[in-house]
């Protein structure tokens, strides 16, 4: 769980840096903003969803792991 938390915390930091908010993520994932907030709060992003969010950042998952 520690690595999952690190990856999602890094993802949140990078989203903030690029000015991407939960509404943008929700639109990309086809979810409500509340659902996205819950996914981040519970650290429960699937690899597929993680990959989709990384696309918003123009990152690969490997880029995110490198930033950890």
C-alpha cells in the first residue's frame, strides 16, 4: 500500500502543477467528480484509470514512477 500511496500522491502533485483539477479527470474517466475524489482519497485507482489520468499529463506510468 505504501507504493500505491506514493504513486497517487505523486500523481496528485503533478496534476496540481499542470493545473488539472478533479473535474478534468472526471471528464477523462467518464465519472462524476465525487467518484474521482473518492478514488484518490481511497488510493484505489486501477492501472487502466491510472494510465488514463497519466494521458492528461502527457506522461506514461513509468514517468510517474520515475518522479516518485
